[in-house]
C-alpha cells in the first residue's frame, strides 16, 4: 500500500487509474470502515482511502482536538484490507489558507436532524468531500465512493450533492456494521466506559421499537410515538436530541398510512459525554 501526504503525490499515484473506488474516513478505523474498503475492490480499478480529521465539520465545543488519531494502526488495517493508496494529508495540505469558498447543501435536507443540532456540520462535510472528490476523481470518466449507512443523513446529502454537480461518481452505501449485541460500530464508541458500553445498545433497540410501532399507525400518531420513545430513552439516563421516523428519500415527515412506505427511524442521543447516532430502515 502506498501512503501519500500531498495532493500532487495522490494525483501521481492515481494517474494510471481510470475508475478509482474511494473511501473517505477520519481514521480511528473499525470493521465498518474496512468493510467499505473490501467492497470497493469490485467497484473500481484502484482502491483508495483517505484519513483526515476535518476541522470544518466540528463545532467549537465538539471533540476536534481530542478525536482519536491512530494513523499507524489505521494504515496497517487498511493494508490488510487490500487498500492500494492511502491519502493522509496534514491540515495545511487540504486547507493551505482559510477555506472561504464552501459547499452549501440544500437546507431542506441538511438543516434538519443532525444539521439542526449541529449547525454548519453538513457544510463542513460537503466542502471537504468535494475537495477530496476533486483530488481523487479529477480527470476520471467514472469512479465510486463508498459510505456507511450509519451516517444516514450524510450519505443522502452527499448523494444529492453528486447529482446536482453532475459528478461522474457512483455513491455506494453499505449496511451498518454492528457489534454482536446490535450496537452500531462507531469511532466514538471508544469514548464509552464499560458501563456505558453495556447501555449503549438501548439506542438501536429504541429505534427498533419505534419502527415496529410506526408500521401499525398513521402519520398523525407519529409525534406521540416519537415523544414516548425519546422520554423512555431519557429515563435510562440518556440525553436525546431526536428519535424520529422520516421518509428515506428526503427525510421529510411521512404522511398518511405508514404501512408500505419506505421509511427510516433515526436517532441521536448522548450517553455520558458520548453522542451516538443510529438508524433503521423499515
């Protein structure tokens, strides 16, 4: 596996590639990331990953400075998973000056749920992803980029961005990798204490219960079900931002009879100092 640190070296490494398959990460990798890398092999002629902790998507009170940076371990795992090129730039390489030009996603999609509780988050995500796409796919007739289902709203925002800018990139979303008890794997799970780790699966179970109940009612009953789910999780010691049911296509609240609609239950809640997110399509 070739490790490159500069945009010039990345482009040189990809010069012979006609269809790269790309996995963007912030490092501190888990099996979910490695699943994406392994799936990428069949989608392109060169498998590429990036590790970059993107300051633009962190609010001032969030964990940018303390976010785990484990490059040596990550590189070893990527190599074992068959990654061919790892792009691991310094911050000054991607942002040599203040990033005053930014990609502003559609607020109807990006200012709800995660975007409501983390203002500016998706602007930071779209800006860095667009810059990475330009680095990996510039001059290519085709390519593929892989994202995990756990970051449901993120993959949807990026999918819409690619479509609106007519980028020749296929966005592939892979199923969430879970621990044996059902907890969605996340780089932030490492923040959990042993007691919190045992409790953390309650978020996915709350979404399962919400989805089960939502199948049986009309849209007018949803707000009460969502409120009950949130209150029940908070009663266990969580601080919930949202537990909600939305349409998969645009994250708007569904209307009418819910049975037969393509829906997703999404949740975000803080357990101790750790904020976890999860979702369940149904």
